[in-house]
C-alpha cells in the first residue's frame, strides 16, 4: 500500500522514521512519500519537501509568512492528489496538518493522525474539527484519551514514541574524544532547538551564564539541517564547543542542560539529566499565546507530572540572573538535583515502555485492511 506522511519538525521526522519501520513490519511492500526530514528519507521515504523549509514558530512569525505557507499547502495538496495514496498520515504540526486533513477527507482519502495536536493546551474547539476530518487518532499521553472522550471521539493510546528512540540508543564511549571535548571538565549541554529563530533567540542568553561556571565546558547540540555559519559566532568563546547530530550522547555525558521548550525537554528528562526549560519568542507571539494557553506549564515534563518537576524560565524570566540561580540548584550538590532525579523516575513510569511506533504501524495497516 502507499502511505503519504507529513512531519513539519525535527521531532516529527524522528517519530515518522520509526513509524515507517512499524508500518513496514506489517506491510513489507509499503511505499512511502511525503514531507519530513533526513531520518524519514533514510527509511526510504521519497522526500517532497524538507521540514527545515517549512518550520515557522510563533503567531507573529506565521502571520509574516502566510503567503509562503499558502504556497506550501497548495504544493502539498497537488502532490497528494497526483500520488493517490491509500492513507495520509499526519504527525503533529497542527497549523499545516489540520488544513491538509480537511482537504484529504473531502477527497475521500483515509486520514490517520499520529501524535495529537496539543488541543488540550489551547483552542480546544479544534477537537471538533479533528473528529470531523480524521479517521483514527493515535495519542501518546494517557490523559489525551479522556480529553477526546469529551468530544465523543474514540482515540487509540499507543504509548510515547520517544521511548523507542531512547531504547534504540547506545552511548558512544569515544564521544568526547571524537568531538575534541575536554576529558577533565564536566559538561553543561545547551539544546537551543532546531529552528534558526530559536537558535538566534536562545543561544546568547544561554551562553550568558558561562562566566559564572568556569569549572564547566559548555557544549551546543547542533543540527545539520541548519548552516554551520549560524553557530560559528558562538564558538569564539573559550570553553564553548559544538557537536552535530549527537544530542543523546551529549546529554548522557552532561551534568545539566539548558533546553528550549519542546520535545527535547522530555528527552532530556527521560535520559536523567537535570534541566532548565527555556522559552522566548516575539512580544506579539508571547502576548497572543498567554491569552490562549489553557494549561499551567509549557514543558511536557511538567504537564505529564502535573507539577513543576523542572523549572521553566519563560520570556522575561529567561535572563542571565535567573539562569545562573536555577542552574546552581541542579548541578551536583545543588538543592534541587536529588528531588528532580527522583521525579524523573516517576516520569519514566508514567511514560511507559517502548513499542509505540510498532503498535501504531500495525494498527494503521489493520485499519486499512478492515
């Protein structure tokens, strides 16, 4: 059968690549085409458009690029109609994917959604639209099942696909040597995100803490989907290095991490690394988001735990003074480190075991054949 997948972010590329493996286990002759990234392409998906070209973050940033986004929507719709897949599989990325879902449903295509948009966080009325346009929704958090019940929409809970990626990870014992890192200095990891505007907005404030921690080396988690020149200005500082496409290895070698809000906050916690969640956007986007968001936290760690397990420094709180203060608390000997690691153990219990990609893949094939 033919499967058309759409992922618009780095995390979606990861989960999409594992989902392709899950589908192929039940449908060995499967063909894949769609929007995503390098990891999905490695799994033999014909890549139409890379997520690095479509990633816009924040209300104001999206508004400025509406013409470009409309062009992408038109291109995607045309490609779907031309290829005529047996199933359309959407992975998170709601601003784009919900529009494609409505289009595909109107054309009689089967629509599956893997990793629900965070409709429980803001604009909950979108749940009605999802019910109308999506044939099956596969959710990764247990509380999402109860949320959708309020809209009389039965969804499938499959577990969290991050556990698949973490289970498949084997630490590289030569990581420091391969990346020319100081073997004697402990590491503070910087995860500024995978979008250009995140890196431009986050790395300066993250690195502002460096003079306060001379005993540590600061290592940036870089991504190959962005130009190396974007990072070079930050490497002029002593004690600052970068590693590319090796975030898990960096984290397991780190004493603590400063992490831009997103999937990486949960990955960091599941790998047991004390962290501070960082988030800053344009003044307009922040004002809009503050009016719309209906949950008490922005990080997945705190949302799953239903309490402040990790400190969130948002907008004006994300400054040098606050970062230094909070980072001291989670480094070895800090007052919050033991408590945070204890909470992480409870988090792993809540997230559950691996197998989400395999379960979702087999369910999609079964639903198509039924």
